C-alpha cells in the first residue's frame, strides 16, 4: 500500500515491500569475521551512550524526540 500511495502522490514510499520483508532479519548479524580478520572490538554500550550524550550536548542544534 505504501508503494501505491507513493506512486499516486509522486513521492518516495515510506516503506517498500522489500524493506518490510527484510525487517525481521536485520538483527541476525555476527561480527565474528570482522573480529577475526580486522581486529574489530565492540565498545561497551554504556560507554558508547555516555560518549554520544556528551557529544550531543556540545551541539547547538536542539534535539527533538
């Protein structure tokens, strides 16, 4: 339906059939290969969120949630 509405209104669709089809599988990725071949080391989520919040506080653009 989103694609049809986009076609009628000459806009980009909010979602495509393919996007909705792949949505449930997007969380099933492993970083094992990146870790073994590239030395990838994921950061602790709490530290990442703390750093992100500090970085966002330094921006002058107001955030809207």
